[in-house]
C-alpha cells in the first residue's frame, strides 16, 4: 500500500512541486508551495461546491429529521428507514459532503509528505528525468522565511485563518434550525477547538508545512466567499 501511495501520489506531487520551483522566477520554494496549493484548490473547486450544496441540503432537512426522531423515538430501525426515505425524496446523499474530502485526502497526504522531505538531500533522487534536478532546494523563501524551521507567527496565522474559514463555511451551510441539537452544539465547539488544535500542531512543524496550511485555508476562505455570493445571487433571482 505504501509503495502504491509513493508511486502514484507522493512522487508525482513532489515532482510537480520541484518543477514549479525550477520554472518560477527566483526559484522560491515558498512561492512554489503557493502556486501548487492554488492549482490543487482550483482543480477540486467543483467538488467543494458539491460538498457545500450537500451540507446546505442536509441543514434544511434537520427539522424534518427531528420530527422523524420524535415520531419513532426508541425505534432506531424505523428512524433509519424513514430518514433514508427522506434523503431519497429530496435527492440528497448524506455521504456526498464527505466524498470530496475523501477524494482529496491522498493528494493532500502526498503534498504534506513532499513538503516534509523536500529539504532532505536524498529527496532529489526521486526527481523524474524530464523535470530537472535543481541540485539543492533553497529553504529561505521571500528573502526572510526559513521553510525548514519552525515559525510561531505562521502557526498562529494558521489557527486564525482556520477559525475564519469555519465561520464562513458555517454561514454557507445555512442557518441552523435547532441550535440545541447535538450537531449544532458540536459545530459550535469545533469552531473554537479545531483552530486551537491547528495552532498546537503547527507550533512544532516546519514553516513549509504550515505555509501550505495557511495558503490552502486562505484559498478555501475565498472559495467559500465566492460560493456564498452565488447563493445570494441565486436567492435574489428566485
């Protein structure tokens, strides 16, 4: 399994990253990270839209799901059958919100591993012949940021952007119909807990890895704002 991951995900992603590093002006690896992150976000943008639409659909059905749970209280089999019938009636797949993330995970893990080993001398042995071996990857980006070292400011920025992304994403999913529901309460807790965890995890990571997280979160916020604007325009046109 590890060999398959390395062959079809890690090495291609690593080579794409090095190729971008080779061709961009100044051979700035931090800029290469930003370019590749934007490229990945653009490719998966249709899946992001699909995920948000699915989540909005599920949010709208929460009152009816609550009615089913109250009606068949204590009968989990009947609750499950009625809930699935409700999903079928409204043409909603409850798993479609998770599917885009599952599809992206191998690519994200590959990019994460590529950034983790990028500055190791032996890593360039994995470069394809047609990509071109740069000989060495400069770990200093933008003239001041050491991508191979820890950076506390980036770690805090990653947590702050994660909080902002959660706020924008929750807004796009539509208003919660029952703020006392376990799902709504968990969402509220995660709004603050997850950004805090991002800071803790990023605190001891290489700046290159954290820069990727900051970049992908920032691009995700822009995506959510674009999606939210489309929803608002569609609502005004109805």
